[in-house]
């Protein structure tokens, strides 16, 4: 069997599972719309806490935290104890790692590029990769 029918985590309806996770297509769409609403709200209400964002947008705190972990939204203040760098424990605003550890990891992944060796002509591809990471934010 290639597909499984499961209950949607959002509305409880049965649907055949896709690689999108545990939400039916309708809920995925609704969630995307929520996401844009939340992102807009955070932009207009700088400094809002997760609780406030949750209350004002009718989104669960867990969902907001998921977005933050996915680095899709960013809190204005890094005060939530749930958000600490997984490597060094420093409070962060979004994602899983602090800027310092992120840099360190990039260094390890593509040491050649970060150390900047101007004499090597191979930098193009890695440079692109780096730029794409920025664009995603
Ligand atoms: Zn659903
Ligand atoms: Zn760190």
C-alpha cells in the first residue's frame, strides 16, 4: 500500500496521507492563510508575545512555536525559554540555533567559502547556496 488514510490533525476529516504531513489539503491552505495573517500581525505589533499573537489570531501557541522553529516568523524579543540555541543555549528569536552557532556550522559545512580564498575559482556554487539561504528568510 502506497497511501494511508488518516484523520486530519486540524479538522478530523479522513484523507489520504501525503508527504505534507498530517493535515488535509484544506487545512494546509487555511494554515498558510493563518501564517500570513500572523506574520502581518507580528510586523504591525512589534514586541507582541507568543500568547498575544495566539490570542489575537486564533492560532495555537504550539503552531506559532512551530513556525518560529521553522524560522518562518521571528519574535521581536528573545525571551521565551522554549527558544534557545540547541548548541549553546543562548536565547534566540527564531530557528534552532543562534547566529554565532549558525555561522560556525556554515563554516564547517563550506569551510572553503567562508575562509575566503580569493585565488580559488571554485567559489561560485557555494556562494549561490549562501545567497539562497538569505533569500528564504
Ligand atoms: Zn483538515
Ligand atoms: Zn548557539
